[in-house]
């Protein structure tokens, strides 16, 4: 059974989680490089090392091409892809090719603990002669176009939701356009009004015009946010390469990897579902949607871990595959059904060309989360950096790979952090509400602990004596009902004796609950990075060893 790690966000502002420790990451990278070089794994008959070299070359070429559309003047960015293919300086691990550090996230307005991964990747590369790449996960659904901000006053803070566009309707980020131009343009002003009693300076005010410019240039809200965020990183001296997940899914290497899974889909589905069942058992998860749902099997149809949609119907739908002679039938079982030729006799060249033709026709075949990182870790990255959530989920990816490929993919790192908004008032510590509630419960079921037996009046003294006598009496089938009734009667008789203590506890619980709520508002680590002053963000995000 797989060993699962435990990741916790730092409690104090300015702290970072780095696992394994920063000083060990170079060794991890070198080990991952050696693992891929020595691996006996094959993808459609090709040795992994050969397949990965081609995959990396394609991904980096697409990244450089993509970045040239909005950051063409960045010399470090322009040369990074070539460095990752053939490095002159001796890199971490001693290879002739610079190691590639990869991370990724959806194009959302993320909090600093998520954004810090990008700066960690860039810092690691700057010190170790490596190259870094961030994947913009635009295949995920755009489920919300709002952020939560601290509103109200310091004395009575509250959360308020401020939207930057109209309802999202679950469309993938790759397809999502701006639907409410007025909300989009007025977003900083509305955030400023909501946070007027809390925040005096926000990066958002100076940065949002860039997001508006990039969204107008691309026609996509996700690309607008991602490119504006990336340009801010470049301005701060972090020169990561960048590529949308959709671009990676359009490489020949990714399509060959997809065909490899289709070719052995029944066995892959068994491995996938068994690994997820084990994950839920270990983590005691009753919700079968976590970390992700199992793949469905319906007769000859096997669900593949992909989404499909089209430009005409941009709603993500699950993919099902079945054998059809020497090839496959691929369908969403609603509006889409296509055939793929056999992948056994030509290393999949004809099927790869067919998938490319689908794309040209506006049909989008995109990987789900675990397959995105599975491909990236097996074939592209020499180190993949996750946040806390991704690190927890990708342990399921390790278990799937161990069952399906008979080997785990290269090790990953988990990096996150905590940064609190510079709100003037520091939150006071709250009494532990759970302990107070337990104390209140004890008054109901063990009131004699708070009654002065010697000073108790006749009725209370008799109740305490009766309860002690019955507690000392062993419970039997014959006396169980009488014993329970007598103890409950004694507890009820003693309640007037502890009424004052109960009232004080209820007041303390109310105060502690309110203080806890206040603390959650003031000290949340989940606020979007754009709400912070630029200077405090820079200090936090760029603080890594040289």
C-alpha cells in the first residue's frame, strides 16, 4: 500500500512549506533525471527516455512560441527553451541538458501561497542552471468569477464577494470569454469600495489594466489573467516559461501518450479505480468524488480520464472508448462519436494525425487533472512542484502509475506558503470553542463535578448521593433502565446548582465564536494576491535561497 504524506499550510504569515527541504531539491532533480534515463518503461513501444526527449522538445517549442505573442522582448525567456534542450553550463545533476522544473495551476486570481510555486521554480532554476515552465491549466472549468475580500470595519469585519465577470456557467477556461464588460472594467473600483475600511493599498489597482489589455488581445478571460500574471513575474525578475495545458495537449507526444492509454484502457481503468479506492480508504473519505471520481465501465465502453467539447458546444463532457476491430470508437455518448485507427502497426502515426484533424475541426480532447500531471511528470518535468492540494491528489497518481506502469513517476515537491493581508488590527486569540462546548456538555451529564457536596442543600445533596450510588452499581440487564432513569433524574435535579456556571460558559462561547469568526476574516491565507501591496508580495514571493 502507498505511503501518503501529510501536508499542512504554515500558520504564521511569511512562512513557507517546502517538502522535501529546499537543500534536497537538487538531489531529487538528479535522481529523477537518472530514473528516466534508466527506466525500462515504453510508450507505444518507444523507450521512455527517447519519448520524453521528443515530448520536452515539443512542449518547450510551443511554450516559446506562445510567450512570443505577449512577452517577445524578454531575452531570458527567449533563450530558456533552447537552454532546456542543450545547455552549455553544467546543470544540477550534471546532465548535458538543463533540468526542467514544472509547475501549474488554473488561471485564477490565486492567493500568495499558490503563486509562490512559480517563484520557487524560477529561484531553483536561477541557482541550479535549470529551466522552469508553468502550465496554465485551462482545461479546468471556470466555476467562479469572483473573489472574497475583507469588508466592514476592523471592529466588525466580514467577508464580501466581488465578481470580475458575469456567471461562469462551468465553461472551461480555454473557451471562456468576458460576458459582462462593465463588471470586468469596474472590478478594481468595486473591490476598493468593499475593502475601504480594511486595505489602503492593492496591487490590483495598477495591475488590472494589464489584465484588461491581455484579455482584449486574446479574447479569453483565462489567458488575460494568466498573461498579466506572467508579465508581473517577468517584471520582478522571474523568467519562467509558460504554456497553457491546451497547448501541451496538442503536441504529438501528448497524443501518443493518450493513444497508449486508449490501447490498454481496460487495464488502465482497473489500475485507476483500484488506486482511488485505496486512497479513499487510507484517508477515510466517504465521498466517492474525492480526490476524483472513479472511471465508469458500461459493457464494452470504458471511460477515459479525458474531457471532450467543441467550439460549437463548449461544455466539458466525459470521454468513453471501446475497441472496434483494430481501432477505437471515441464518444461522449451524447453528440460526439469518432473513430481512431489502430495504433499497433505504425506507432500511432495515423491515429495521431486523426487527433490533430479533430483539433483543426474545433474538437477539444483534454486531459483530466491526474493525467495532466502524469504526462508532465513522466515525460516532461525533471521536478514537478505542486501546492498542498495538488500534492495530496498526485499521491493518487503515484499509486495509479505503480499499478499500471509498474513504477511510480519521478518524485515531486510540494511548496506553499502563508501571507496575511497587512490589516491594521492584529486579531486577538480566541478561546477554543470546542473545549468550551465540551465543558458545557459536562455540566449537563456530570454536574456533580461542579457542586459543593458539603454545602449543597438537601435536594441537591440527595441527588449527588443517589447518582454516586447508581454509578457505583454495576449495570445489568435487569437494572439498566432503572439505573439510567435515576442518573438522568439526578442530573436534572442538579442543573439549578450549575445555572450560573452555564450562563458564564454560554457567554464565553458566544464571545469565542465571534472572535474566531473575526480572526478568520482578518487572518485568512486565501485572499487573492492582487489584494496585497506589491512590496509585501515581492518580499514574500522572491524570498528563496540563492
